[in-house]
């Protein structure tokens, strides 16, 4: 503690929208006690959350969506960009997915969200076996981004035929 009995705790929190509760108990040598309880919410002023499917199938035409959340008290206008990369080589594959308008503008009211959407045509598994998608949003001094990978499945179907084979005892 300092000369006034104040305590400063410094630590790094993970990047997550989370509510933290701090509980403190202090005591003196003559057994006087004090407790404290504080809550802190960790959040960014601008957050982007892609809504990716679990997998894609070759030949699919999908609408890939994301949500931009404005957690400030003012309207926020900015732009968001979608990047598509081959997960094995990390090379851009936007043309293979027929991605047009990779960069989109958005406006989100105070405390509200804005929807982003891109139309994709999934190429053959031979061209891109797995995809890494990245969405980055910027508005004023704020920015956020998220990426993850997902598999691309073939359209071939495994057919198994079963037949009973009776055997004498």
C-alpha cells in the first residue's frame, strides 16, 4: 500500500467481452477487516463478429455475414473488408470465390449493430481445400478484426451397400 493505504493492481486481461468481478478482503494486525467488491466490463468500442458456417461444400453459393457492434454513445460510420485466403498457403483466393465488393461501408447507431454480407461461390476442393476468412472493420480511431479457418467439403458421397450373409452354426 502507499502512504494513504491505496493499492494499485496491474494485470492484462484477455480480449473478450466479459464482466469481471473483483472481491477484496483486507485486515489489520488488530483484526479490523474491510471488504470490497467491484465489477469491470472489458469490451472494445467497435467489435466485428463474423458469422461463418462450420464448413462449405464445393459448388455452394453462400452469403457470408458479419456483425459490427458499436458500443459507444455516438453513431459510428466506417468500412469493413473481407479477405479470403487459402489456409494451406495463405495466398489470397478472392477471385476463385467470385468475391465482389470486398470492402463495404457501414453505419451503426449508438449501442447498435450493422450487418455486413458478401456473396461467395465456393470453388472445387482441388483448387482450395480449406479457407481462412478475415473480416476487419475500421471507424475513426477504432478497429477490430477476426479470422478463422474452415474446411471445404467435396460433393462426392460415400455410398456403402450392406448385405446380410447368413452363416450356419
